[in-house]
């Protein structure tokens, strides 16, 4: 597990939600034990503490990055595999689907269809250090999802992962006409809701666009003229009511929490808490407050006995400079992340989830994605004049994110390979 960032200052109510751990209670005898019995007792205590520790680390309901599953193949001893620690290896069994045959891939993400000539970027598989992410029988996955509702909430990176999952699932559907967008919409970034129904299996995979997760509101009354809109950090997005009653709920945010998008796209945008404007508040502080609002909503609104909740961490970009005008897509993954594996947004997500009182699984994809400078859209978009080193080609990196989600389902719900 990556180390957590130093905790932000918390309110008293947030501190009460914090998880606490205590050492096992030792009951003293009234008579003095012999040194031999003390020694034996100490060995027994250490043994059970070791076993308990392994169980806690493997527990699927603990609020941490998903650690994977037990594996004994690497060194003969039973351990827990951290699926986020590993490397990219070439594998001719990839890609998992053909984007040109999937009507739900946004044209701008179909790099091969848009003229990219090299195909090496399609042939990489994520290999955890001490185990493997299993390959799945898509028919078994479809059966597992029968009658369920899968919901993605977030920005365009979330929409890319949504498209990736749909295309993978479609490879197991005989009659492609049984898969359709519920409102007949074309896949576009301009629509706040997209839902694809797999009618043969009676389930939907939905996407709700919510780039900040909290509400963006227009000009409040009696504020300075420079204020044209606000992010209400204590109010979740007003479409959050329709995220409820899902079976799998996957969140992300972060790409819009940068000055260029936050203060230039939304000119005159400031942070707001209650009726108070926070004109001098920093972005990291505001992000932390927004995630606290999300966490409280999950704890009070979502039935986690029904709904598996995931939060994906920040996805690094590979721009050549800070102006986001130079994009150098490489032929192969980088051997060094060059600091791209570090993100204050990811650290904050881990910190907030760690202190929640209900189970949430963190998909800590920051480090693994930081190697993939070869997998961005670059100039192979749908006629956009500017290169893109933020979004990912499909097929590509988001497919692995979904494989990890399916691995979690395998571990916790017995999904067959």
C-alpha cells in the first residue's frame, strides 16, 4: 500500500468517524506464571497476531486500496497480492476488443481508427508483482451482472472507463442489437447522462457526468463583481439522487480541480461553504472538503449491503510542459514514472476513504497509469487541432482498470474465470 499523506485538519464530527484500532486485551491471572509458560504464551500470542494481521490485510471490506487476493505461487508462502504494485508486460492476447466494432467508443478515443499506425500500445498487460489479474470468461461476467445496475460518476476519464467496460461486455453478446443507449443518444461529452442496456441480460451500465461531484452554482446574491459562479463544497451534485439503488457504483474526480479548468473554463468561479464565500481557499483544501461531503453522502445514503462502492484515484497525464501544448506520445511505456505516480488528489482520496465508516474500495491506478506515456490519444483524435496527453486510447489503459474491478468481484462474490 502506498503511504498516506499527512492528515488535513479535520472537524470534530469527522474525527468521530475515524477508525480506531486497539491491541488485544490480556487477562491477568491472580497467580504468577512460570517463565516457561510466559514464553509459550508469548509465542502463541505472536502466532495468532500474525494470522489476524494477514486476515485484516486481506479483508475485502477494509477501506483501503484493493489488495487483490491470496497468492502462494511466487515464493511458496501464502500472502496477499497488491494488484497496484507491478509492471507492464507485453501480451499478444490483448487487446480485449476492437474499438471500430464497438458503437459505444467515442470516436475521439479510437486511436487506431483515427490513423495511428503503430499497434504496440495495444499489447500491454498489467502484471502485479506477486500474482496475475485473471482473465475472465465474458459470458460468466454477463451472467453475474444479470438484473443489476452499474453506475459510473465523474469526468471524461470516467466516461472512457464506462465505454471500455461496455465494449468488453459486448464481445460476449451474440445479437449486438440487444445492446443500446436507452435514450437513443450518440456517445458524446456534452450529455450528462448516458445509459446502455444489455436487454438479453436485463442490466444497464450508466454514466453520469459530474466533474466535481459537488454542485456548481451560478452567481450568489450580494457578492463581489468578480464572482460569477461558485462550487458549493458542502452540497453533492444535484443529480446524486439518481446514483442511489445501483449495484456497482464507481466514482472519480480530479481532472477539473486545476486552475486552468476551474478558474479559466468557469471564469470567476470561487468556493462556497454554506452561505459563505471562501475567496482565498486553496484547491487542495477545497478538494478535501468536497470529498468529505461525498463521504458523508455515501455513509448516510447508500446501502452498502447492496451497493459495491469504488473510488478511482487520479489518472496522470504526460504533457511535455505546463502549458499543455506539447504532447509527446511514446512508442512504449516509460521505465520510470518521473514523479507521475504522486498526486495530492490520490493521497486525499485514500485519506478520506480510510476514515469512512462504510466499505469503499479505492482503485489506486495513479502509479500504474503513470508509466503509460504511449497510450494517450495524442494527435489521433477526431479532428481536434490540439494534441491530447490526458485522455487514453481505447482499447487501452482503462481496460485494465475494469479488469481490476472484475477481480474484486471475483474475490468477493465468487465470479468464475
